[in-house]
C-alpha cells in the first residue's frame, strides 16, 4: 500500500516532539523545558506576538509542533467554553471550537471556567473546564468525543470552581473531579471518552492536579494529591499502587523529579517510592519550604517554592536545608517554569521576572511587564515563553524555525 | 446548573424528521444527525457519533440551518456535537470565501420555536457574515424566549439609558425601568436595580426576583460532625406544623418567618441565633393556578436538600465556598393548587466570621427566569 506522502508528512509533523509542551507544567509535569533556550534579557522587544482571546482563563497553553492550543470561557455565566488553536509562527487563529457548558460554571471571581489546563498526547487535544465538560479534538479541531462529567454526576462541582488539570497516560485521560460532595477521579478512554474506571475520592474541595511518575517496573503511574495525602494509581485501572496518608495541600500540586515526589504536605515533604505496594520513604520534610498557590519546582539539586507574596525559597533538594530566599515582586499564583537553568516567574500583575538561581541568593536578571493580570502558569516551547491572561496570549521569545 | 429539562420538547417530532430548513425533503445528513442526537450520559453513543460527526462536518454551508434545526429537543451533550459540526463548516466556508446562507439563517432565527441556543448561534453566524444586519436585529429580541438574545437586547437598552443619564434623566429612568421589566438574569436585574437606585428611584427587588418570602422554620436539630445531612429528622418523615419535635438539645416547634430581605434570605440565625453544627428546616406552601413545569432556584452556602410535594429532588453538602442568586436550578413539575416546599439547611463546624451564615434564598421561575409568583 502506498501511503500518501503528504499525509505521512502531516502525521510526522503533528506527532509529539520532545520540545512540545503537552500539559500543565510541561510533558514531565515538572515545569522544565528541555528544548531551545529562552532569552533571559526580556524587554518589550522580546514579544514575538500577542493576540486577543475571546474569553477568560487561567489554563496553560499547550504547544504541539506548529500549533498553540488555549482554552477560554465567556458569557455572562462563563458558560461558553472555547478551545482555540493558533499558529505558533505568527499567532494567527487556525481554528476555534465553542461548547455550551453542561455543568455548573460558578467560580470565585478570580478564576473562571477555563481554569484547568488541557493536555495532549501529541495527536489529540483534551480540554476540561471547571464545569467538568471535557472535549477531545484532533489537532485540526475535529471533535472526537465529548463528556459532560458535571451533567453525568450532578453533584460533582465546586461553588468556588474546579481547577484540576488533565494528564494522559497509557491511553487514559485522568480527570480529578474532587470536591466536597460527589468526589471522584475518572480514567477516561482517550479514544472514546468512556469511563475506563472511576474511583471515589475524599469529599473535600481539591484544586490540585495529578502528576505523572514512573513505577518500579518502568510503567507510568499517576499521583493523586488530596487533603488526605497522595494516592498513586495505575492509569489503566485506577488501582492504588501505594499511598501517603499524612495529609497534603489542596492547592499547590506535587512535583516529581528524579523519581522523587515533592509533596506540598506539612510544608514540603519529599517521598521516595518503595517497592510496589510498600509505603514510600520520607526523605525530608521542611515547614520553611511551604509553597503558596504555586507548585514546587526542582532544578538539579535545588528545589524552589514560592509563597503567595512572592518570596522565592531555594533549598538543597537532597536534605531540604534552605539555602536562600529572594523577594520577588508579588503576589503570585502561577507556578514558575524553567529553561536553560533560569526561572521564569510571572506574578498576578503580569510582571515576568527572570531569575538566575545559580547566583548566590538568586538574582533577577530581567523583567517584562505585560500589564495584565496573570494567574495561570506559563508554558515553554520553541524557545519561547507563552503567557496568557483573561484577554491575551503572548509569545515571548525568538521566532524559532520549526 | 442542574436544570436538565430539554427545552422546546414540542419541537422534538419535527426535529427528528431532520428535513432541510427550506423544504420538506429528508436531509442526506439525517442518519448522521440522528447519531449525534443519540449521545447520552457517560459517553453513551460517543463512538458512532464520532464517525457521524465527520460526515456532518464535511457538509457545505447549506447544511448549517439543517444542523441547527437538529438541535430542537436535543439533549445538552448532543447540542455540543451539533454546534461543533456547524462551527467547523462555518469556519471552513469563511476561510474559503464562501458565503453562509444568511437568508435561511434569518428565517431560522425568526422562528422562536427553535432551540434558543441554536437561534443564538444562528444570530452569531449572521453577525459574522453581515454585522450590520445582526445589529439591526438585536432590539427585536427584547422579549425573546432565549436567555442570551434577550440579555443582549436588554443590555443594549441599559447602555442606551446610561448614555441618557447626563442629558435626559427621565429618559434614562424610563429606559432602565423598561429594561428591568424584560431582564430575566439575576445579575442583570441586580445591575439595573442599582442603576435605578443611584438615580433616586425605588426598586422592589423582592418583586423583581420573585422570592418566596413566607416560611415556617423549625430547628435546631443536630449536625455534629456533619451527620445531620443524611439523618432524617422529624420534618422529613411528616409535616405537622403544630407538633413538637426532638431537637438538638430540647423540644423544638415551627415558627413563622417572613423575610424583608431584598434578596429573599431566609436566615435560620434569626430565630435560632448563631449556632454551629445544626440542622434547620423551612416549609412553605406555594399556590399555582395550573399544573406547569418550573424551576426552583436556590442560593445558599450551607448544605441543603429540597423536597417538593413530599418528593426529594436534590441536595448538596458543601459549606461556605461561595453563593449567588440562582446558584442551583432544580426542575420541578408544579401541580395545580397547593404545592409544598421543604428545605433542609445544615450548618457545619467552622468558626470563622464568614462561616456564620445559615440561610438560603428560593424563588420559582420558568426556564427563562421569569418569576412565578403564587396566585393565592
């Protein structure tokens, strides 16, 4: 059989690349980019393009190949749910799909229905919203399936809004729909949207996102954080592999680095998974490293946390000893991301602050004021930082060749 | 958002025929559209719908009114499949420089029997093709049966009144009074009322929202450790307004409460003081002159359950997260004559100042939000 050469070329072009940013905090869920370096001296000339968005949102952009995907919500009741695809090169709109929310859209005024981040397996984009509506589209915007988890399970909602982002692993989309009432996590078949599994979860509002890690046998596992602690489950079955039960935050999420879990629990607690089924080993715990809304970031042998006011704390990742603190201009909700050894921190006023953490006590090397409120965590791909506000999406960085 | 009742059920039969919008000939897309309409809860029908969607989305612009017509009587899952297909066609046609069938879309929009969401989408498509045409149509939606079109037309009137304030206060007031009469969305009603109040006008917010204001309350019952939410206390077993019941610490009796609150708040802390870990019940009778579909709309940041005419309809155990008017919308079937509402309202253990509220608000409306007031 002769494959159409153009089709094959398109397929290859649209496959996930190492440089793609496939989900909240990137493909590894650790906020670290491994592709081309970003500029560190930012100024207004660093903005490659900026485009208007048709609605509000905090979700992180997802970048696959030459496309940038963003979700947004609009309407008096935030019940218009948008999935947008922009061209990476110039920010022009490639396509847009809108959906009508089937679940509750009420949120705290600071956030919106487009708070959870979408995820991609490189071939499809999966978008979830605070209403627990979940849509799967191919990269050209063709609808593959739709779920209204807030309609299917009408007490699965939060009057302050839901924010857990999606992860996809082993053909399963993991959606944490955890709240005070009908609280669950579901594993949806990525191809059909049907429930592969659905497990009850603690009845407590939870805004954290799942994290991916590798099990002892090399298979991908998913860490579900909640007020109770962390449950590590198999993505294919939802079966619990091991758990940590000493409580955890319901806002910042666990970061996985070098096989260890940096859990916002009792400050910051670092866990090393043990053999399958055995409880994890606690390596260290530090109340000094308690994160605010932002999740931890681990860069080499350093771990960083940010409090809501903008104090960036750096500790030795091996023992938790705090090494330095740097006062950034706050307040902060977004999680810092990293490329080329630098930290990119965006405060709630839209001020991007680039930090060189290799310097003693850390140094801010440049700032760029986007002059709009930014709550969501930025993304990195193609040598650029992607930042979104309620009204705009910016590409900051060089116009790299694809 | 709990109200699930398919809107425009009367259109179901005609929609299932899936004829083209302009003639009574079966659409070649009929089979595919039927697949899209058959999606249901928990992803049922997703697999055939995914294949059918590609066939529908590959159609040309003439199919758009047909797809919109297929929304009549469709469930909320199907609406999104249909919308995405119509949107895909519209964007592809626009990119190719081909025109949408604006005349057909206008005809579709004018027919208020069609699904409000489909009509609103038709309006958007008209606006993309002919912005001036859409703008000219907007004032005509001031009394529309669809929320979004109506809201925009009302807002246009509000905005016009706001411009009049400096030069013609009387005209501004008249415009706002008119807008208030047509507005059906709580936040918009609130905004218009505030504008009128700022101009020195009195606004009867209770009437504008249509709160149920006269209640019988009983409590406190226990809710230690949250156990009271699932426990059926005496009022859940039978309603006897003259009887005593075993409360949390003593015998309790029904007491009258008539709220004067602009926002219809039924405050259990008024008769029972600021208690924690307690349960209260509120009971009201509501006279309807006919049997009819309606929505009971509740706002509360306490745990709550609702029974209408003795039948449990919905409940939610969430405390002090957030509250707003029309926070929950529960579809009900009112019967002709007296209907009874029983609301259970639970208070938790939190002690912060912002967790002291132990209250709810309730109104009865049609699907659009028009208050239904008791006729006796």
